[in-house]
């Protein structure tokens, strides 16, 4: 039986790759984007399998309406892919409250709204999958990526708890943590205005330069990422987290080693904070 997918940010990169991979196996994809006309070629090529709908995931009412529409016409949503996103570069001191709130609306509150909207019918049917596009920046961060990582850290914490809640109900939650993939993420990066001082030029400045120079040269193939995600979803033991790309796996491994080393170094101090009986 073919599945019904709801994919956000489907016009390019991972979103388009997920759409194409699902279609190739005979599934139906409701592909959403702020500019759905960019999906006209897929709709024309697969008129019985691809629908393109307008959705800005930061519009909560619109998100709920799209889910209700898909359920009314298809009867179910088997896989929700919260993919829409963009990157942002700026020092913590440079990043404004408005920039932070915009990123959280896109990367956290939007996916949370869509997740809540699809869960009742998944619970009723005791099946379904929610795919959260995070990043290796969802577990680690570095100069200039504080705002971006903050949103992904929040999404991962939300999703880890969600997985614990819905696993007994037959619903899968998969957090995807890509490294650098050849998508439009770097090309569409927003940046905070630099403060008039040289203090961050060697730290945040290096990140700005890397993002600018890296667009179009990323090693990751979105089509292979989509295939890996489908394989994880098909597995009887779907992982909670799926790191994609050697850069992500290496960075996350080094980060986990660093966290464990620091934890052990300060373990005695940390354990000595309990009341004396």
C-alpha cells in the first residue's frame, strides 16, 4: 500500500530529494513550499503522485489548514517531513531578538505545530513517522552558528521527548543530522550585521567566509541522504538520530568524546553537591 507524505520546503535540496525518492517507490507526496510553482515539473511528471501546495510553516493557522485538507482528501498522513529551513550566521552579540524569533518560528514552532496536527490520526491508526530535519548543529555548535544551533537543539529536545511518548503507539520519530550537503542552505544564508570591532573576525568571521565559499562545493549528495532516510524509516529498529555525511559523523564523534572527557574530569565535583545524610 502506497504511503502519503507531507513534506515542507520541498522545492529544492533535501525536500525535493525526499519527494523524488518517495515518488520513485510509488508513494504520494503532498509537497509544500512558499513558492509551489517551483514544483511544477514534478507535478507534471507525476500528476497522480505529487501535489504542490502553498505553505509558510511559520503560519500556524495555514499549517493546520494544510494538514486538515490532506487528511480530508487522502484520509491519512503516513510520513511528515519537517524540512523547511535556512541557515543564519552571526555572533551572539550581533544577533537580534527579531532574528532569533524568526529562526525559532521556522525551525521549531512551525515543526511543532505540524507535528501536533498530524499526531491525532497517527495515534488513531497506531502507525506513522515524523522526520525532523535537524543538523549536526543540533548537537554541537561553534562561533557564528549560535542562533541556528539554538533552534536545532530545541527541535532535538522536543523530538527526543516526543519519540519516548509515541513509540509505544507505533509511531516513529527520526531526527536527521546532516553535515554539509549540496543544497541551497548556504546560498540562502542570512547574516547579522557585524559589530564595528575586530574582536570576532577570527572566529565568527571564519564561519562567514566558510559559508560563503562553501556554497555549491558541499560534499553531501541530497539524493543519497534521502535514500538513507528511507532505509532508516523502513528498518524495524529505526534510530532516533541519523547523522549523514562523514563530516557530521566525525564532528559528532569528536564532540561526544569531548563531552565525556569533561564530564569525567568534573565528575567528583558534580557528585559532591548532594545533601549529607
